[in-house]
């Protein structure tokens, strides 16, 4: 079985001109010629082309590729092992670069300049950026979202630390009420829910009782938010939602 230069170009994703050049410099000389003098490539030629393209992808110049492949002492399996090692190292490097870019993107979305170490220190195991896309999709066109973006853009590392500590304290108090068997519709739970709403108002945007209720619903309907609250105390997501709605109903009846 042999293949034309056009077929090989299609297999390998290179141009016919590239194959002609490889032939001219002796890097990849076709094993056969047709009666009309056209190049014909064997399976062995394709194996060599694969090796050439591996080394080229790794940045080796053509003269070095030729020297490596034409070394009579070289074992074809050794070439594959070497290429595998080089490619594995390159993949690891590219993965590190991709992670660095992702970190930069997350920091930009938050509007604060934190190193990865600082960000971990501020937020611990909870990453607020995990929900950023969902929040923007749901409320990106609202004034509340725009107001939150304006406020948080000016926050410093210390601001984020303080806000995280305050929110953790609210969650802990709500979790303690749940653990003690206090109903979500109780005055104690509603009071904490109201503090939670006012925390949002003072820190991010004007959060009405109606909008607060929407947030409470999302704590249960969105598995990512649910997991965050369940990690604090099993059942806390639904308890938060119920306390928030009870507080909204209390405010409505009072009005």
C-alpha cells in the first residue's frame, strides 16, 4: 500500500508544499515513485512523518530532527519514549499556565487584586467566584447587580476578610438555631434572617424582602449553593430559605 502526496498531506494535516520541502532537504524522501514520477509514500514513510511532526510540535528545528531520526544507534521505541516525556512535560507546563490564567480571570471578576495565597486566606474553602457566572446570568441586567459591582470594586483584602467573618457568624448562628431544634418560623430565626438581609444591603446592594426570598429559594434549588450551606450544617439551606420567607411574611404583615 502506498499513498499519494495529496493523501498524505490530508492524513497529516500539512500542506503538499511542506512534503515537497521535506523531500528536497532529504528529511522525508518517498519510498516510491509512480510511472509518471509522482511521489508515493509507504507506511514506513508515514511513521517517519509522524516522528517529524512530533519533534516539530516540540519546537525542534528541521536539522536537529533529521539528526535524531537518522542516528543509526537510535531505537524507534526510544524516540517514542523521549517524545512522550517531552510532551508530558509540555502538557504539565501548559496546565500550569492555564491555571494561572484562570486565577487572573477570577481576580479580575472580583475587582480586587489578591494573590492566590491571599485569596485562599480570605475565603478559606468557599470560593465566591464559583457562583459569579450564575449570579450574572440571573441578575446581570438589574440595578442590584450593577450596584454590587460598583461597591465591591473598591473593596480591599481587609474589607473582604471582615465581610467574610460577619457572614460566617450569621451562618453559624442560624446553624446553631437549627441544631437546637428552633423552628425556622420562630422569632429568633427570623431575626437572624433579617440580619442576613441587612448585611446584604450594607455590603452589596439594596436587598428587598422579595429579592431576599429569591435568594433563599436559590439556596435550595441550586445544588452549588446548597452544598455550601450543607457543609456548614446539614439541612441549613432549607432552614435558611424557610427563615427568610417567614421574615418576609412578617415584614409584609407588619406593613
